[in-house]
């Protein structure tokens, strides 16, 4: 009884086993079949273009299988588009392409072609459809991709799209004091779908120097740049004005050129002028001797090494020892013109009066000339000496004593 | 004047030949040299002295428990002067030689002038030798020769030392004229020495603290007043005057004595003073010391000239 009951179970098991085996076999056969394959596609399968323009579009063929393939390409336009001149060409050297070869491994498993379409002169506005068919060498695999071109009148397309190269700057006008560099950040945008190589140039005032560099690599000086299609490159234009530059506005023109086409952008550099006050004593010495309680004078020259006048310059002393009087003559100068204009410095007389009971020694304080735009400091060291009056008084006392001693000698001597 | 020269030479021979002077001189010489030598062994204490004044360190630095050379001069220098002077006249009197001397063709003023100058010359010679020994020790230890500033400062200090000891010499001569007995002259001299070099400091402190007591919590005014009174009293002591001169001349960074208001030294740079300025600080003290010596001598001169010799 036992064996009779177990027979159907065994049968079921055997069937399952065989069918499983067969199934796995069948799966294997299918895998062999899908080992071949490729895809075709347009990067931009639907576009709007202006009439009388050549249309260039990227088209890709990718091998998805595990065998090398050779794919024949054919373009089937719809009825309306029969007069169009269409075809494939290589991206760089513009050869006509009829078939592509694909390997299995990257990067040779894909090819990017350029699909071009030239509408006839009498082409009307409207939609035109193209179907691209790809057939493998043994005609076992066929794939297709379609493209829809919407043709419009010229000008109907947005202005920006027609501009091929665009130059923009966020800050086209800059203000700097003389002696500082101007740095303009400029964006170069390539609106075409081709990479372009651009020559860089700039028009700037005489005596200035300029160079161009990538925005983030200022140490690299470049004279041309390649901008990939639909990409934006950031540039930095550095301008160095001459040290003697005077105040004013300076126009600068930045230009890029690609073949015959020149695109420019107008920039403006505004020099606000520099202010550099300088101070020096007449002799160059920064120390002087003074006697406690007596006024001591020192002459100081003040001039402006900048390019614009410093206004409202007043003088004062800092860290002055207690009880000291430091006065200036004149106390104020209304304006100190640039030295290269006036060719002579301003003369200031500083009077220093240490109090009568000053402890002898070296004292230091700071003299400052401060105008609206700039200020300058000078440290002065004053050696205070005792008045010699008391020295002479002491010598006088000793002389009087000696004299009276001599008087005693004369009066009482020779006894 | 020939009388003075004779007395001067005679007295100097006596001084340098006398045993008690020789013993004193050797003691002082050895003390000074050992102090300077110990200072040279302890050069770390020179750290606060600016490099260009290192040689001065041998005079002002103290080694361990031993005081500095300047202290020895101000404390024991008077003893030299007093020992040279205390029996100048009274000794002659007690030996009965004064009338013998004066019966010679020698004027009376020549005797006292000659004795004073001989004492001063002895002091000068003694100090030259001590100073040269210390200077030589300093050069030997440090390995470089002194510069002009050091030499002139040491020179001024030397001058002050001679004047200071000269004052005590003239004081001793004055006592030797005033007192007939040598022992009372000696005792008075020693008393004066102890008073002016020792007690005066205590008295000044006590008086100053009585008039302007400095409490634990006090104001700068009180401290300044206390210090001013103390210094006022000390001014009558030649030893205190000499201490100040020595401090200012041998330490170029000293620019004032007494209490200094911090506002007074605002902006002051810690640079050494020139010798002229250092001297200006203690000029009153210097003049005072010279005047004291001269007046003391003048008084003893007048007293001696008016004395009746024969009655002695």
C-alpha cells in the first residue's frame, strides 16, 4: 500500500524536475538571442528652428548587445519633407556617413553623429517628421528613431538662441583707488551646438596692462579659450593702471573673436585717486634734545604721495607724556595736494615744551597728521636734560666757599 | 709755601709709615678687593646692568651676604679719614712737639694746611690703588677694556670718594684742634661716625613715621610725605649724600630719588642717562659734600689760628 501511494508523488516530482530542466534550457536559448542589440536616438527628438538655416542635431547609435555590430542607417522623411537635403556626417570632419561600426566595450560601443537637414527654399512653416532606420549587417535586427522639426519663420525664434556667443559681466563698472588692480569677471556663453575656440583681446587706455585668466585660476594667463556647445566659461580680466594714473573714468572694451565674428562687452574702470600722506623731519632725525621747562622746536615736512589731494589735515600728538605741551604751527592745513602736482612739501613747525620738573631721560610720543582721506604717524624721541642753571649755582657756591677760605688765609695766615 | 711742602712730605711719610694706618689700609684694601672679587664670581647679579656699563657692576654689585664696594666706602671710608685726622694737632700737643715745630721757620698756617693736604693726598693715593686693583680685576674677569663712559663714571665716583673721606679727615682735624686730649678727640670722632652712618637712618625713619605714619592702607600723598621727611633728615648726613652720589654716578638708569608720581614717568624710556645728566641729578649733593669738607676745614683753620699755643 505504501508503494502505491508513493508512485504519484514520484511522478509529480519527475515531471517537475524535467520541466524545470527544460525551462532552464529555454531560458538559456532566449539569452543567446538577446545578446545582440543596439539603439538609435536623437538627443533632441523635437526641435523648433528658423527657416533657411542648416539644422544640426546630435544623433547617437549605441550597441547594447555583446557582439560587434555594423549598422546601416537610412533616413525616411515624411511626404512633406521629400525635398529636404538630409544626411549624417561625422562631428568634426564632416564626412558623409552611411553605416557605423560598433564594438562591445566603451567608449567604442557608441557613435555620435551629426544629423543635418537643410530645408528647401520654398519650405513652408510646419512640422516635418523624419524616421531613421538602422539595420544590422545580417538584417536580423532593425531599430528606428524619429525626429520632429518644427519650422518657423526667421525671427520667430527667440533672440538669444540666434546669438551664437554671448559676453556678460555682473559688474561691468568698478571703482578703485589708484595703485589697485581692477578685476572684471566675465562670462562667455556659447549658444551654438558646436564647441568654439575664441581669441581673447581687450582695448584699454595707454599705459595700462591687462591679462585674461580663467576665473578660478588667476595665475594662468590665457589668450584663447575653447567653449563647448551650450556651455559657459568664466573669465577674469585683470587690469593694472599705471602708478601715475589720475582720477577719472576709463572705458575698457573686452572682445572675443571666432573667425570673422567679434563679440564685445563694454566695461568701465573708475579711478578714485589715492591719498598717501608722508611726514618727515627737516633733518631726517627723529630725536631731539630738550631742557625741562624750555620750548624746543622741530621742523617737519608733510607731503602727499597719492594722486588726489588730502583735505582738512590737522595735527595732534598721541601718547604725550603728562604735562607736556606739543603745539603745531600751522595747526591745520586745508588741503595737501599730490606731491607730483605741487612739487613741494608743506612745512610744519612743532613746538615741544616739557614741564619744568621733568625727570631727565628719553621720552617718546607720536605726532599724527590726519586728513579726511589719510593719516600718517611719526614717532619723536625727546631727550630731556636738566637745566644747567643749578649746576652753575652749585659751582658758584663752591667758588664762594673757596674765596672765603682764601680770605681767611689772607687774614689769619703768616702768624 | 715751602713750609707747606715740607710739612706735607713729612706728614705723608709719617702716615704711610705708621703701623695703625698700614693695618687699616690693608684691611680696607682686602675687604674692597674681596667684595669686588666675589662680585665677579657672581656675575649673574650683573644682569640688570646695561652691557656698556658692565664694569661699573664691580662697584655696585653685592655678592651673597657681603655688601657692595660702595657700601664699604660709605661706611668704613669715614674711619680712614678720622684715623688720619683725629690726632693731627692733639697728638703733637700731647707729645709736646707742636711748639718745637712752630719754633722752626714754619708758619702756623703751613702746619695745618700741610697736615690737611697730606691727609687728602694719602687718601687720594690709597683710593687710586684700590680702584685700580678693582678695575684690573674687572677687566681680567670680563675680558674687555673699559670704555670712556665707564672710565669717566669711575673717575667721578673716585673724586666723590676722596671728597667724602676728605670731609671726615677735616672733621677729625677739627676735633683734634678742639680737644686737647687725643682720646676725647678719638671718641668724639667715632661718635660722629656712628651717628652719621648708622643712627641717622633710624632717626630719619622714626621721625618720618611719627609725622606721616604710613598705614597698611594709605594714599600716595602720605607715602610721598613720609619719604620727603626721611630724605630731608638724611640730607644732614654726609654718608647719605655720598650714597646718593654713588648710586646716581655708578648706575646710569637712576634718574630721580625719592617718591616718584607714576604720571611723571609716563612716556619715559628706560634708557641710560649720560654722565652729565647723572651728575646733574646729584649735583646738589656733590656741591654739599665739597662745601662740607671746605667749611669744616675752614672752621678748624680759624680755630687753630686763634688758639694760644704757648699756653698748651
